[in-house]
C-alpha cells in the first residue's frame, strides 16, 4: 500500500509537470509583453495579461511584436482589466511594471496572490534593493527576482519593437535556485529565442546590471536625448559613463556585493556591440511618462551616503534627474 501511495504521488507530480504553466502578467509594457509573448510561443504556458490602458486594443488584436529575432503576434489566453479578474489559480505572477514611487507593487500583487495560494512572485524590473517591500508583505511566498537584458520600445498601443538581445537572468531572492525557478526558466527557453540563465546570487546580478542602467539611462536624458551609440562614441560622455560605473562598483562593495573592474569593461563593450538604442528612460522622458529615478539612482545614492562612499557624479545626476522628473510630472 505504501508503494501504491508513492506511485500515486509520482503520477500526480508527473501530471503537474505535463500541464501548461499558468501565468499572470501585471505590467503590459514592452519588456513584459516581449518576454511573455516568447513564453507563450513555447506552447507550454497559458499567459493572462492585465492590460489597463491598452485593454480594448489587446482584446481585439493582441500584441504585434516586430523583432530582430523574428516578428510574431501574441494573443494572450485572457486579457484582463485588473488582477481581480483573473479566473482561478496561477503558478506564477510576473510583475513587470516600472518601479515608481506612485506604483505600489504590494497592492498590485495582493489580489492575484489571494486567488493563488501557491503562486510564485516573479519580478522583471530595474533597480536595486527593490525586493524587500514585497518580501516583507508576503514572507511565505517564493520570490524570483529577474533581470532583463533587452532593447524594446512601444511605438503605438498594441505594438512592441524589439531591437536587440533578449536574455533573462533569474534567481530566488535573496539567494539560491529553486525547482520553480528551474521550471520557469526551462519554459521560457522552449521557444528557442529567449536565453534564461539561473543565478545563485541574484543580488550581485542586479548590481551588475546597475552598471549599465545607472550610467546610460540618466546620461541619455541629461545629454539631450542621445542613444547608446552616441554615448560610447563621444569621448566626454563615454568617460562620464565609465566614471559612473566606478561609483557603482564602490557603492556595491560597501554593501558587501563584489563587483569587479572587469564588469564595467564588459558592460561598456556589450554596449559598443549593441545596436544604437534609445534607453528606456529616454523613451519614457520623450513620451512624457514618469522616470525610474529612485530605483536606478535614488536607492544606490542613499546606500552610498549611508556607507560614506564618495559619489559626486551619481549625486549630480540624481539631483538633476530628480528635479527634471518632478518638474515635468508635477511631483513633489
């Protein structure tokens, strides 16, 4: 009888593995739509999308993605106005919103988590030290932190333009790799387009990505609207970006995160090889949308001050960008 019970448990696990993953995407921006569209392409995921501002367009036409890796149409299994509308349980709740002070990630996640007692939280967002509020609100939930390396834009409602790259790096926060993370990564890779790398120390990966984000995003806006090619080919702008990366390295080390000079060199070379790209912050600025100033600049600046690290360039960029963002969007 014990053997029979074990067999039934094994059959149950195998059945679950054969079922499609049920996914809910909150944050139907370029990054979320591109990666969840690729996730659906693999044929092993049922993807539901919360699309507030583009609801009617998404219901009627889905999403059209123009991609260097091959154009495709993404028609979610369900398009929802809010997470409250999600029918039944899901395995993963992917949060891919911008990290902004006025956007409460806990409030966005709570309705979906109440409907899915076993649902895993997945963040695909920029910035450092962004996980703690979610971890504090939902301490019993697995939290997979994910960093996207991709160039995308949203030229019009319902359309996404993918310029280059398309890699995800993920791991359990604050550290480790779980069975849920392995399954999600494998499902992302089923379509043959997305490369998904599992990482034991996702905090270190976040700081490494900040080398790019903190240098190129603010400078693209403050320099008057320049793309990545212009930044790496202009000696003064390239030097500024490189010096900002040095300050990120010093700040990370003060927080116990080991970044190397080689990481900055590799980040600069990666950008040289990347197609000329208008950063996500520049796209938001030109569209009149709020900027991710605090997640990308504010958090590391505060940490540097706390640890008494000298960061004159980071502080200057933060002060200028914060004032610019506040003035344009009527923020205090």
